[in-house]
C-alpha cells in the first residue's frame, strides 16, 4: 500500500530505494497502517507517519509551484507533530538523499537527514520521539533503551546488520536552521536560492 501510494506521486528522476520498499513491506506485514498512514509500531518510541499525502503541501512550503523545484522532492514522512516533513530529494549532482523540511511554525531545521535510505532507517531506530528538532538530534537519545526493545529496532539490526548510534548527529552531519546563516549543508543552500 505505502509503496504503491508513494510510487504514484513520485516525480520523474526520483526512485524508491530498496530499503524504503522493505520498510514499507515491514510496516504492512506488522499491520502498522491506519487509514493509509504507516507507523513504526506501538512499542517504538519514534512517532513518525509515512504517507503519500503531503506532496501537495510543497507549494505552500516554498511559496510557489515552479516544477524545476517541486519535482525534485517527494515527501513521504511527517517527522513531527508541528507538520515538519522528510522527503526524497534529487541533489544537483544527480544523487538522491533524504532531507528535512521544517514546518516553520515549530521546527526550522532544513537539512540533509541522510545520504542513503539505510542511514535514514538507522536514524529512526535511535528512538527519538520526533526527528524534527536539531536540539534533540544533537543530544544522546534518552529513549534509546526503549527503542532497542522494539520490533522495529530488532528488524533494522537483524535485516541490515548495521549499528544504530545513540546520537542523531552521527547520521545528520550538518544540522541547519532556516535562519539566513551560511551553512555547509547542500540542501539548505539549495533552499535559499529556490524559496
């Protein structure tokens, strides 16, 4: 369901990574879908929502509908209760990354969350309640022990044979705030010239 829904809104040039499809399959298999929205499960402290319904909000986020900008993104996840989002983004060099778009009314974090989808999955497995807040990702996760007991965490470690760090900044390298300051984050710089 989630795979098909995201595929239907995916702009040309972007693709659904294998690990994303596997995550959606895991969500389906574990019956973690309510009204078309996917979750990581009741035992996982990370409260993100997966759906294909947020792409239409990009025109409001950017304040325009220029296809050369909007069609480089595919929103697939709500990262915080404030309405912040995660999206696949086609970078200038042709690679695809997972990025964060802060809501502006709460989170103002706009940056590359992960260079690969497996790193995004590792970020989710850490156990932050939300992944929309730079201050949280820069600190050790207090609920990591609860996360390690969850089905999701066990699936990530057993399926991919990866280590999950205790701190988000081990994955999110250049946390950027939408405050007009220069940044080392490629996505934040791209936003500055396209808003």
